[in-house]
C-alpha cells in the first residue's frame, strides 16, 4: 500500500496590514508571509476502507471532520470521486511540532501537505497552482503553505507573489503553551474597533493592493537587508491581541531587550518572534529569554527562515 510522508513548515507574518472589508465577510489584507523550518510531519496512506481517518499525537488537535487535514481529504474525495472510489479512504497521521492556536498556520500547513500527498498518491497530476486553488477553499493561508518561502499575500491572503529568499536569516519563536488566540475573535475585535478606518471603495482597495508591491519591507527583502526588514516588521492584529493578553505584551517587551533584527507577533498570535541574522544570535536570544522569563509554560524555538513550503520527507 502506497504512503507519502511530507514535511509541513510553519509560517510567520513579517507584515500584516488590514486594509478593509470584503463582500465575502473576510478582511482584505496586505501581508508578507515567510516559511520557517519548524515543521509538522504528515503521512498520508490508503487505508483500504471508504473512510477518512486522522491521527495526531497532540491532545488538542481534533481527529474528526473539524480537522483541516480531514477537510482536505474530503475536498479531494469530493473533487475527484473516481480516484476516491478507485483508491479508497485515506489515513492521515500528523506528528505535531508546530504549536496549536499559535498564529503559525499549523492547521493550514497540515491541510496543504494532505493536498500535495493525496495528489501524488492518487496520481492526479495537479499543478502547484491547481493545488493552491483547492487550498483556498480550505483556508486563507493554505495556498501560501503549499509553495512557502517568502511571498506577498493579498486578497484574503490567497493571492501570492513570490519574493526573493531570506533563508540565511534565523528566528526565535516564543509562545506560552497554555495560551492560544482565536483568529476569528482577533479579526472580529479588530473590525469592531477599527472598521471606521477601512478602505471601502473598490478603486482605493485596488490602489492599496498594488502599493504593497512597492512597500518599504518588500524593498528591504529585495535588497536582503535584514536590519531594515527587522525595523519594518508590522502586524495590525497586535492592536487587539496585546491589550487583551498582557503576558504576550510582556513577552514581546522582554524579547525587545535583546540584540535582534526586530520583534513582532505572528498572525493572530500569541506567538511572538525575534528575527536574527545568525544561528548564534538566535541561540543567544533564546537563552537570554529563558533566563529572563523562566516560566516552564513558555516554549521557545530557535529556527530558521526557509525558501520552501510542503516537501516530501526523505
Ligand atoms: O481563512 P481562515 O479560515 O484561515 O480564516 C480564519 C478566520 O480569520 C476567518 O473565519 C475570519 O474570521 C478571519 N479572517 C479574515 N480575513 C482574512 C483571513 C481570515 O477576517 N483575510
């Protein structure tokens, strides 16, 4: 029986700006997304039944149809019913390293890996773009997670333009194990507080969408200027998450005391990251943070930026 093992990297947001409302109820965003080496391992295999099964070694990850990996198989079965009846059900095993509810796209990258794996297992021959189009039906971050690397993301987050690789840079991720933030809550709260500043006309939205391509952080990435990138990190969702989660604010302020390129919250949080120019600098930041906040609930990863999304595990 054929099985595929895949590596599903987490993502961070180097830039997240909320521009306005969309007719579909989502927000119009201007983002720069970045893959990191911290990754889950996913295996997809035919299970000889007609069912979809999900197993995960993390107690907070549901194994039922609410899991985005489950939804990814269901979507493939629905789109390719002949392949589903030919090859039968699929068992997905998720070996989780990416923290859950963290703002690191853990669920989205698992779904992306399932789409890539099932495409191979069923011999569908879908292109990366076709897989990304299917991924957009599952979640706004899924298309990025398929291709990964460094990219501008607009629309809901699904319209992607690749940027030059930043894979010589490193990053420290820090998250309190017991804290998680609901993405739905973060965006809803932002809308309640800031919708008066949203761009609402089509021309204004299109102008802003175009402008992100010549934004300062995009220029800094093109020049591979880590110092400038660090100063230009931005995340609008900090405005609602930080006041609600004082421990995240304290974590962010503590990370800022150390020598790094820049510090920011990722996505809807509560993970905070510090960008570093070398592995040695990332390791120094990790140990300084551990010494300053010796709380066993605080998890810290020193990892690196990478230039790829889903890959086959060797
Ligand atoms: O697309 P995804 O299911 O990952 O998004 C989770 C939630 O985040 C959405 O239900 C929505 O509340 C919010 N969101 C948004 N605008 C976006 C992306 C996400 O409002 N562009």
